[in-house]
């Protein structure tokens, strides 16, 4: 089969996948969520199977336990979380106004003079933006809670997702073996190597970074609530959830928490410093213990590429696109690295001249650095 024909087949397959996602994006959410959940929990099922538990029993135990944990979390956390987010949206204009007053009290005179010379009404602009943001948050919440489709999606998530996850967990190894049997025999070793790289990247992010997000969200929520910070539960969970984007969780969560602390605790500087210390401790724990142990260096997703994928897939396919963004970004990263290695070792890059006795060194490091993964890791999986 010619290279052009292979490219045409893969291009048509990709087009069919995109059309399928676009047409059925409104009903795919529970199925994609079940797939992600099954992939996340597959190592647990493998561990239980090694302990002697049948695969069917292991899958059933994992799914039932996950449902119980989710139900308990919804019963305990959902009412408090909804109440805190609603109060935060309502109090946001007053919080911003108080922060501006604090700034006017504490800022050096030269900064105030510089702002005054610009002629900008900073307080009015910031208050207006805060009002618009609060209105937007309340609108989104009311839409999510009152929409008829929201109830359907919630029921489908609670009913269909566990069923999908159970069947996928039970037959995961069978599915992988079946897909492996479909690989073209002439390229089976290459495709398997790419599959291992893709699995490494996806596992490092979905399992590793997902676990980091859960642990940090729990730490921030508990620590901020114990510190007595208003909206501490909501801010902590948001900060933990956004940790999958490097620096975004600590930055956004820290700005929100410190801003609320300045309004709530001032002039009690120790309480404010305690809030700052919570986020510093979270960053220290993540950078020195959680990420090295759970994620490692195998992800290979540059933060800019990750954010672009989230925006692009979220815009194109909604919430389903957000769930698919990270796996597809990981797949694209591995395939791009593979394509670049093939190009850098081809005559198109090296040239067809035989004048040089030594081969031209391939600067894979430059390419892999741009993607976000060390070159030797990229080579080891190819």
C-alpha cells in the first residue's frame, strides 16, 4: 500500500471520528465519562485480580464502591458547595469594592498618583466588571440547575456511566487484545510502540494528574475551611480541580483565597498569612511529593498545548470535548513526536547527498523540548 493511500485512509478515519463526535456530542457524555472512569480505575482492577479476585467481582466491587463514595460526597458536599458559590457570586461586587478600599489605604502614594494621572476610574471599572461576573455566575448556575436537559444529563451520568464503566472494566483486557489483533501486521511493532507511548502519556495525566487534583482539592478545601475562610470549600475544590493546568490552580485559587482573606480578616495579618501559607504548602507538597510520585515526567503535554486543546475541544463539542481534550491532546503529542522523528531521519531532512561520511546528528532534543518531554524519554518509547 502506497504512503498516499495510507494517509488517505487515516485522514478519512479521522474525519469520520470528528463527524461522529459532532453529531452525537449531546448524548455521548455518560459514555465518555464511563470510559474515562474505567481507564482511571483499570489498575485497581488489575491489582484486585492479582490478589485472586475474579475480574467480574473486581469490576463490580470497584463500581459499587465508586458509586457509594460519589453519593456520600454529593449528599455532604453538594448543598454546601452550591450555597457557597451562590453567596460568592452575590458578595463578589462588595468584595471587590472592599479590596479597592484596602488598596487605597495601603498603596504607596506614587502608585496612586500614577493611576490618577491616567484618568482611569479604576474603582468604577473593577466594580462594574465584578457585577457582570457575579451576574454571569448566577446565570450559569440557574441554567445548570433549572434546565430540563440538565436533569436528563444528571440522571444519565448517575445511571449510565457506572454501567458503562462496569462493562469496560470487566472486558478491558479483552478489548485491548481484540484491537491489537486488528493492527496491520507490517506495522504492528511500530503501532504497539506508539500505543505504549500514548498509554504512558494518558496514564500519567488522567490517572496521575487526576489523583493529584483530587488530593490537592481535598487539602485546600479542608485547610481553608479549618482556617475559617469564607467560601473556603468552594475555593479549595476549584483550586484542586484547576491543578491539571500547571500553575492555574494555585494562581487562581490563591488570588481568590487571599482576596477574600484580605476582606474578611484585615487587619489580622496572621490569619491572612495562614491562607498564604496553605497555598505555599500545597505547592510544596505537589512539586516535591505528589507530582514526582504520581505523574513523573511521562506526560509530555506542554501547558500551552493543553490549554489550547481544552478551549478547542470544549468549544467544538461542549463538556464532552473537555473530557476528550486531554486524551486526544496526548495522542496528538505522541503522533507529532513520532512524525518529527521520522522526518529528522529521512532524506527530506538529511538530504540525498553521499558526500558526508558521517550521518547528520538529529536534534530531537529541540523538537521534544517544544512538545514538553525530554528527548530520551521520547526515544525510549519508539
